C-alpha cells in the first residue's frame, strides 16, 4: 500500500516540528516522491546525518509502504 504526501509530511513534522516539507509526486502514482525538507535541526549536520534524521522520522516506511523518496535537506539559511 502506498503512502500519500500528507502522511509523509505528518510523520516528518511529528519528529521534526520546525520542518518545512515540500513533496512532489514524481510520476503521479502515489509511490515515487521527491521531498525537500527545511529545518534548523539540520544545522551543523552532514548531508548523511540530515538524511538519517528524516529516515528515522519515517519510522521504517522507506522501502515498504514508501517505495521511492528522493530527498533534499536544507537549513533555513540555505533555503533563502
């Protein structure tokens, strides 16, 4: 079963409350998404660490209900 963008956003914001989440359905199948997530929590973290924070927020759904997610993480200062 696929995840909808609202559920993905809810999980991310539950774990990263200040996150600004922008999700695009890449092919219109509710199964392949690109997400840009902006958060102060990423400041001082490497890209790998930033992505690990998001993966942890998604609680193991990646590779299961969430088939494909292209991830971009940025800090608020870099997103201006």
